[in-house]
């Protein structure tokens, strides 16, 4: 959502979308951010074949576009979890019992 009152988002910022799968960057490209003032837009990420589905994140990185001392600097980001594999925990009892004792001599 563009919260600027009078400026389009593309007037102020550049956006890069980055998709990671198990910590490995599998997509990184500039994103068109033509969003008028006080508006929002739905973004579609291209289909990514071969994802593991274990830990997939999409990150939107915003950098300053204007010609200032901060141009090109990252000024914000948003990271969204796309999918995460459910871990199965074996709750069966330990094979060997544990003996705990204290010696107060």
C-alpha cells in the first residue's frame, strides 16, 4: 500500500523482489511499483518450478530513487513466509531410561 498523500510509489522508490528457498536466492528482479498515492496493488510473483517447499520466503526491498545522498540506499523491506515444511517430532519414550540421583556427602 502506498501511504504517500500526493506521490506515486514509483516516483520515490524502486522495489526489488527476492525469493529464497532454504536460504538460497532463486529469484531476484526489479518490480514495477506503479502505485498511485493512497492506493494499493496486487503483485504476482512468477511461477517458480522446483521449489522444495521447506522454507520459502519472498522479500520486497525498497530503495531510495531520488537523487539525494541516500539514493540507492535500502530504506525498508517486507519479508513474507510463503511456505514452511512441518517438522514431525517423535514423541516416543527414550529407549534407555535415565537415572538421576544426587550425592549429598
